């Protein structure tokens, strides 16, 4: 059974990329034979690194995107097809979005049976259009005396797959000046049976309070590792966080002392991961708090659909 467990650490290597323009297929082999088990199919990585200089300021673009191999459309599982569609959407949207969220001028479209042919030119086209947007921004900022650098980095990795599902992980970093850039981290899981995203639909939301209690308990353990004394109470936890209770919100999001993450959870063999984005519940210095909850603890909170999708009946 093939599983791709990515151990590489995602990082920005800006200094090494100055003046570098490359697009390569990284260390894997396309599989075009008869599909026996979906787990045996090897995904491949398209990498694109480039930079551009405008009035002495530089813009850097780094993209590392995993793609499934080309497969006959009537043979590919629905989860892989759905994942390919999501990957294309993310690359086109995140190659460097402008403030108006205008779409790219042109985006190559391709289906599961055309990946090997079109994945590289697709990433290259989106990456180049992203650089063009950054250069336009640098020219605009230059009139205001800005002489720094812009950076855009997008990584999408196949985290793992089983006969039931596949999970991708995304990191998107953008810097356009200021004290620090912005970062978005998220995973996404697709059911291979029907292509459905497995996220909040796994849970019985009538048991939201119990789910939040599990997340709080794990956050206390996570934060206790770096604290001078163990975090054991809700009050201690809340003292570490930045929480907002907006009376305008139809439903009190802090009814149970902590909101659920805005980002949907994702599935791994060890459990389900819940992640809060930067500033969502904590200051920037605390990063993006996350927890992984084991299936044994979560099973009573799953919906019937969730139990069926995860084979936990």
C-alpha cells in the first residue's frame, strides 16, 4: 500500500532564489499503468521558483504543488478527481491574489487524464501571472518610497491516503511589507468513494459542546508544555488567548468558552486535526494553535455519516 508521508519542513528560502527561474519535476515517477489499488499510484511534485526586480525591490515566487498521476477518467476514484479540482483552484487563486480578487488572465484547465501533460505549464503560467501582479504592486509602492521585497509561497502536499480517503496539506505565505507577513495553513480530506470533503460533516453538531471540551482539554496540554505551571482551568486557558464575544453575532460563538476553528478539520490515521489560523484565538506570537484528537475520543461525537465515511460503525 502506497502512502506518501512528507517529512520535509515547509520554509521560505528567499535568499537562495534571487535570480533563479526554474520549473522541475521533483523526484518521482508518473504511473500510467492499469490501476490495481489507488494507494499504489505515485503522486508527483511540480516546483516553480522565480523572482523579478522592480526599481531595486524584488518579488519572489515559490510554488511546490503535488499532483496525482494521469489516469483514465472512468478509472480514477472520485476523491482524487475532486482533489485535482481543488488543487487547480488553489494554485490559480493563491499564485498571488490581488486586492480586488480578480481572476488570473488565463488559466489552463485539464482533467484527471491530462495531468501529466498540463500540470507543469499550468503551474508555470499561474506563477508567472502572480509575479506580474507583484511587480505591479512594487511599482505602485515605489512611488511611496517602499524599497523592500514581496514574497508569495504556496505549497500543497499529499499528506496521506488510504483506500477510504486522501488528505492534502496547504501552506500559503504572503509578505508585502510591514512587521511580518501572513500565513495560512490548512488540510483538506476527500472521500475516495464519492469525492465529498470530510470536515465538519463528520460530526453531530448537537454535540458541539462536547467537541469544544475535547479541544479545550488538548489545548491546555499543548500550552502547558511551555508554561511555568500546568494549564488546568478554562480561566487559565482564556488568559492565554484573545477571544471575542460579538453581541451582533446571531449565535454566541463563545457559548462554550471557545469557538470552533473557522478552518474545517481534516483526517489523518492518528486522528482528526483542528487548527486555528493566526489571530483567530491567539496573538501572532502564539502562531496557529492546533490539536489532534484520536478517533476513540471522537467516535461518540461523530454523525452517522461520519462513522460510515471513516468505517467506525
